[in-house]
C-alpha cells in the first residue's frame, strides 16, 4: 500500500471485524530517535497464541470470521523494509494490540499519507466503534476520543452529514496544528 | 484539542439533527463503501473521499457509511446506493473519476448507471 495510513485503516478494520467496541490508535513520530511507531489496541475477541503465530502468514485467513487476511502481512513487510518490525499481542476475550515500528527517515518508508481520510473512513463504519486517537509529532499532540464526541451528540450518529462535516474539519485542523 | 472546532459545536448540530433525523431515515439516501483490505487496496478510501467531495459540492444530504469485505473483492471498490422506495444498487470498480457521473445520474436524475451495476437488491 502506498501510504501508512492505508495500513492503519486496514488494521482498524480488523478491530472492527473482531467485534471491538473500543480502539486506541497512537501514532508517535519521534524525529530525535528517528522512530515512527503506530500502535492499535482493541477490546475485540482476541486470538489464541496459535492464531497469532499464523496471522502474519499471507496464506492464512479466518475467512469465516473475516478477522485477518492479507492486511497484516503487508503491514509487517512495510515495517521490516524500514528497519522496523510488527508485533502482535493478543488474548482471547480481551483484545489485540498491533504495533508497527519504522525508521522515520528510511528511504523506503511510505509517507503517513492521508490520515484524515483513513480516520473518517473508520468513523463512518456502519457499526460504530469508539476511537481514541493520539498523534504525537516531536512532543506536539493531537488527541480526541469519539466517546466524548458521542456524549455530546446523544442519538445523532457520527455518519449524520452535519456531524461528518464537523469531524472532517476537526481532524484536518488537529492534524494541521501538529505539522 | 483544536481551537476553532470544539465540542461545543456539537450541541448545536445535535439540536438541528434531531429535528430531521426521523424524516431522514425514512426518505433518505445511504451510500455504502466497501472498506475491507480488498477495497482499501483497490482505492476505496479515495472513492469515499470523492463521494464526500461531490456531495459537498452539490449540497446533497446523504448518509455515507463504510463496511468490511462483502465478498466481491475483484469488483472493488464497491459502492452501494440505497434510497427509500428504490432497489439497492451495487456498483463495482468505482474509481474517483467515476463518482461525479454516478452522483449526477443516480442521485440527481434518478437513473441507474446500468453499465457499472454489479448487483441489485429489492427490499419488501
């Protein structure tokens, strides 16, 4: 995939398919340490140790539950190309954490890309999931939690056109401020 | 937290939205974009972006949602359009440059773009 934000969207969709009700996405850009770390934690159904081992195999998929397909092997390959790695920690019934690390300045590192569109795609999911998002760039931080947003909205869904517009501007502005 | 956009805006949006939400569910339009690995790799996020842009430009009030893989991976990006009282139409291989015509024909003129259709569901 051309952008890290597409890998991120794909991983977020995995959490959705795993039945998560809450996902935390942290993007940490530390230019001093020359590291880019992406962490996605969900409270979905999780996987046992055997499944975790096979998840990075591109020829493995759980088709029936549609938990994982080609997505994670592609994400792992992207990280490994850039002096990084991808790790998965999971526990049945508790959830999964996927962490990908990259050398920030690596020539093969895909750009983060359009994180705004990835977040919006995820937030407009048919089955809404709460997202806690944290993006840190050298100490500056943009953070939001859709649980706070939903508390203000009551029964009005995030996909309502007026809310969607608000979210779109809110995310653009937040990302702009940490650039 | 961004300064201009604040959570306080949401109260106003909520009050306005609650007035029309019931009407919207009965008569409205919902556009669904497939967002599984297959869809994402085929450019579904960009297609969704183009749809949101076109709706904004033409001031069309439609719900847009995303779903995971629905099984027709080779036809991604897949876009479903559902309007009250009409069959649900699934369009395949919808790339951003096709979106303006799709919105114009289907949503504005009410014509199904036959050559892009890959599925059709009529609800009782």
